[in-house]
C-alpha cells in the first residue's frame, strides 16, 4: 500500500501585519531620539512702522557691536573702546556695558523707572548688543559668543536677585523674576551676515 504524501499546512499570515504594526509603535515610543543642539531663541514679532523709526534713533552709546570674522576672531566696539577681544573676556566686557555701574557718558544711558518690588531704579534698558558674523564664521565660535552674552545677562540677574531677594534668579518667584528681567532686559540683536574675511 502506497503512502499518501502529506501536504505541509500553510502558515497563517493574517495577523502578521498587526504584529508588525504593534512592534513599530512599541519601538517608536520606547526609542529616544537625538535632539538637535542649538540656541533657544524666540523670534520677535515683525516691527510696526513706528517701531522701525524708533530703532533708527538708537544712540550710538547704547549699542555694543560684536563682529566675528571668518577665522573666528572677535572685534568689539562700545563707548569705551573698539578692539579685538578674546572670547574669554567677552562676558566681562558685556557685563560692564549692560550695567554701566559708574554711569559713564560713553556707555548706555540710564534713566529712572519704577519697578514693582524694586522701587525706582536707574536702568540702561535702551542698550542693544548687536552681533554680526561673516558668512564663513565657524558655528562653534558663533555659539560660544552667544553663550557668553547670555551668561553675562544671567550673571547680572543672579547678582541683582541675591542683592535684593537673597537668592539666585532661578529660585525667585514669578513676580520677582519679572522685576529682575525688567531691570536687566536681554537685548541681543543679530545683524545680517557680511563678508569680513580673515582680517
């Protein structure tokens, strides 16, 4: 008697798509994605015509220019001097400019403002730090310059917070933070890149 050949049963593939979909969702949820490195910046609203006219009237003493050439060298101009600056000295130079502690006539003008929790204070809130790069400026140098400028504001805010409230800026209440930010508003302007070259 001849044996019948047994047929191999076919695989049931009807649920394969469901399993694949579930695995895909599982790996999407559990996998951590690399985040881009960069600067946290909120772009300002487009200026109105009146604001553009006001910007054109900014006094020269209220502007600190920071230029970065294609080789990563910094040139800084404010009321006290215009010279090449090492990136390690930029923070101190920016703090001196923003604060104008001795009310020098060549640094940002001070005028009195009444701030909640702080009272009447003489501020340099019309100052602007203008950063301009060469089109070939190394990104790392640009990033370091931005970091130093933001650190200058952070240090000034911490100093004021400790002086007025006895703790660092990050530990203040929301109302206290607003007062400190009003005293030291962060004003970093980025001009359109130009071609400075290496000189």
